[in-house]
C-alpha cells in the first residue's frame, strides 16, 4: 500500500457502511477494453496524463512507483508505443493535474505534492520542453482536477487538498494569468475527477471526498456550477474520467469507495442527463489512481497504471472504445448550383449501425434530388440553392446514438456575381452583365468576374464570361 506518511495532504478516508450499487442501465457489449502489449513507463500511480492534439500524442508526467522516490519523467504515447521524451522539467511529484490548451498548443500542469508539502507552480509543455510560468495563482494544492474549456479557451481547475484543508474554489488559466471566476459550486473536496464535454460545452465533475465519499455529478458552463445528478456510479475517489469524442459521452472507470482496499472495475458513461453502466467482456481490473484520456486521432480512450489491491502498482496500458462511435465526421463544402454534393460519415460499432441525416435538425428523406438519407453517404444531385444549410448525421444501434459534427453546404449560383461580388440576389440579370463589362480585361486569381471556363476561369474577363452570364440568365436554380 502507499506510504501515507510521505504524502502530507492525503486525506485518510473514513470507515463506514458499504455503499449500495447505484441504479442505472446495463449495456452488454457496448464498450470494449483492449490491453496493449507495448512497454513503456515504469509501473506507477498518482501520475497525470493529457492528450496533445497538436502533436497527436498522449503525454504522461510524474507519479510514484511501488517505492519512493517520486518520479519526474515525461513520456509520450503515439498510438503504437511509449517513448521517454524528457527527464528535465517540473520537480518530481504526485497528485498533480494536467490539461491540454488546444488554443495555444501547450499542456498545462499545476500543483501536486512532493512528500514535503503541496506545490503551487504552473508549467507548460510545448511538445519539446517544459517551461515554468512565474505567475501568481491558486493556493498550493494536490488531488485537484483540471480540464480545458475549448469553447472559451480556458483551463478550468477545481478543488483539491492543501495545508489549509479541502478546497472548493474554481480557477481559470488563459495562457497568461490565473483568475477566480466563481465562489460557489460543489462542496470543497479532493480526489474527484473532471472531463470537458466539448459537444455541450460543459466541464463535468464526479465524486470526490469532502468529509465523506461523494457520488454527485456537477457541471460548469463557464459562469456557474450546477448539480445535474445525484445518482449513477457508486460514490468514489481516485477514479479515472475522460470525454470520449467518438461517442460524445463522458466515461468513468474504477476508483475506490473509501471503505475497502479493493477497487471496482466498472465502466460508466454520462450523456448529459443520465449515467449508464457498461459491461465490456474484459476490463483492466479494479484499480484506483490510474489516468485516462481520450486520444483524438486514435478514436479511443487510453488508460495507464494505477494501484490494484494485492497486485500492487501497475504499468499496463489499456484502450477503451465505446459503441456506437463516429471516427470520421462530414466535411463542409462549397459547390455550384446544379452540380452534385456528397456528405459522408464513418461510424463504428459492434452492432449493426443505422444512419439518419438531418438538415438544421430536421430528418431528411430520400426523394427528388436526395438519396442516401439513411446510409453513411448522403448525395444531393443536382444541388439547388435551397439545399444550402447545415447538415449532420445521427449514428445509432442498440447501444445508443451519437450525432456527428455539423457540416455546412454552401451553394453558389453560377453567374450571380452582382450586386455583391460572389452573388447576393439569386438572380442572373443585367446587373451581372454590367459587372462583367465593367471589369473587362486581365485580372488576378481572385477576380470574381472571371467565371469561365469553369471552375477557375482563365485570369481574363472576356467573351467567355459574358456568354456564361447570358447562358445562366434568370432565377438561380
């Protein structure tokens, strides 16, 4: 077991009654854990990880093994294996927190503890080296949580334990300074976990210890905290949590109930309104103090290490995939009227997938110029001006559903270049003809009057462009 005497702010959990299992749905076969054979960091727990989307790497720092000293090594996972990338940087520590600031392309590390006390330093990893930011910020602490709010461009930190006791403060880092935006929210606590739901724009917090072990769910919307659920996974601490961007669900795994030395091996997902327990055929085994992140381009969650009762400190790597998932989203596109447009999505699931394309939230049906409304590929041929808009696809099976990112289809009326260059009145008429005559002669690559021959013209406004307007004369299709 961990040497609690060496960790000054570790809260000793109380002895109490066994917590009854929480109510929830049980989804067989809707998630799968897979162990990697790759070797990498030494066995450890109380480390931190974050996914660096700029370099497509999962970054791991610090922690502690079966015996002291604490660790100060930096490792990266590239989807196939681990590599040691740095021994210099922040001092050795445990119970710190990390989050990737995608707006600035840097991983932010704050706090932790080194065996003599809590730390209050801020560091950034740019994919090559660590840099300490000499700023004033949150009180020194450990066992806190951090996420990056991608919609607002802020790292969000909550809670933790300090020399003054448990903390219930919320802080934000904008890349230059820390600020404290909220005074109320979840009870002061440590040993909780957080993840950022990028679809709903919410930081999700679950569990922790505030004098007793909690099983409550809270969400931060950028201005205030709100409790969203008091049911779901059993109360726990030292659990792992991540937002699965392939299924648009927040995932919780493992932890400790604060009563027994063993840990649950349960996997849960949160859709923003309810918790659902999953039952994969295999799992990493009950553990606490592991780290879990979603590795974007790999379309899966990555878990490393942790502590298993009787088996001790772990150094294994596992991946978790939820079902159904989207591994390729539709792309926005621009096309001329009367041409064709194709929108595609790639879904993944162990059960048969169903697809439903939507425009502005309304379901599309086949007919006329539309085909493939209930397949992975939507085709619109020919495209009319009225087909312009925002499209998405709902992918579903017996395990649930997930909605793709939206894609915008922009439709251009060929020949409609006036009154505003590039079109504006959905009518090819004398205004467009006069625009051609007024710009007659050579032009550069950005000349909007140079429409013929399609698609890019010939860098000259001439008879070809005049005839193209005449041939397209009348209302846009």
